[in-house]
């Protein structure tokens, strides 16, 4: 992620119910999303482009990762 882009609006899923074993998702302005570990926020994060993030979300919604 270029230094000029910052991550904002970090949030966890409403389904996490306050648990600390989750990931958080943040917005990267004009570029997609960032993901980090809730238990170790200082370890950093990875970013995705908007199309990559949309493909991932679509796959979750259609059950692609269901066991």
C-alpha cells in the first residue's frame, strides 16, 4: 500500500460477539480493503484491491468456503 493511503474504519464482524479471535477489516481509500488480526494489531495488515475484495466477499456469500 502506498504511504499516502491510510486505513480507516477498522471493524470486526457483528458475528464475532466481542471475541478476540477474529480479524478486522478496514477501508483503504480508493483501493479496497485491509485485513489484520484482532489479537495482534501491531503485527501489520495486508491490503487488497477493490475487485479482489469483492470477489472474496462474493465467494463467502455463495458458500464457496463452506465445509
